[in-house]
């Protein structure tokens, strides 16, 4: 009776370490196009330990996530072993300018449901008591809170533009000093099959000392639940 497996979609953004969405001047090159910085996850496995009842428990699982950060400024990201920085681009006008990460994700979350598990117990089956109980997920109010750990095994920086009347793409598979893992606080709330979630990075986007500190934030919905 867990709301983890399924298809999730959402939007990404950055917050400054003080908790605001206005990035400091030295981090403005990482300003995002909010509507085009998209998040997609395919959560494929879940396991739950119940706390003596069907209503509360601790769950974990496994998923695959795709994180896109689409930059709003006409800049080109560059990096070396010590820093990440932006080079202003006068021409051409960049039609797409984004960082993408792909990684595996594992949650550890406490979950509470107002309804019982949709399956009767063995005692209820033997005694026939299940006939008088509602085991459906409909109208079940649920919430969960905890952390999600991610490990990123693929990174790509992509730019798309027009030059000489032709559409061109430039891709770079460098790591751009992005932190290869993330720990995020996650909260989710929903009713029935609807589920809204928010994640706040407890670790920064870049390796410490190589770039201005920005904290990833994601909000989204479960599009399709596998339960």
C-alpha cells in the first residue's frame, strides 16, 4: 500500500543556500527557463515495512530519473578541474542550452495512509470479515516524508542553434564538475491515485568550491501509478 512506483513528471529549479529563488550575482549564469527545465522519473520497484498496522510504514525502492536544466541566458558553459564558468555568446542565438543528468534513485520514506491496505488479512479471509470492509484505494488520503538518494551515471551538455541557415547541435559528455550523487529531502501528498511531490537538494549541484552553490529543487506529479 505504497505510492512510489510509477511515472513522475515535474519541473526543476535552483535555490540559493539561504533558501531564496533569486540567485546571487555570481550564480546568475545558471538562471533557468522554468517551464523547460523538466524532470522525468520511472520508479520501478518498492518495498515497505509496516509499523504494526496497514496505515503506517517505512518504504524504499528503486527508480530511474532524467533531470534537465535549461539555461535562460545566452552563454556557453565551460569548466576545468577547479571551476565552472560561463562564456557570453553574442552570436548565434542559442535556441536550446541545457544540462542533463541520468541517474538511479533510492527513497527512504515514512508513509501514512488513512485507509487500510487493499488486501484482507488471512484471518479476515478465514472468518469472512473482509466482506464488510472497504479494501479499495479510492479516497485514500496519504502522505510521506523522507529522503531520496540519487547516483548519476550519465551527464550531457547540449546546445542547439542556427548558423548559416542550418540547424546545428553541439553535445559534450563532460562532467562539468557536477556532483555525481545527490541527497534530497522529499515530501509527497495525495488522495487516491493522485500524488504531488516536492524535493529539495541537501547537497549542491556542483562539486564544492568549483562553482557558486545552488541547490536543486523539483516539484511534480505522479502521472501514472503502477499500484
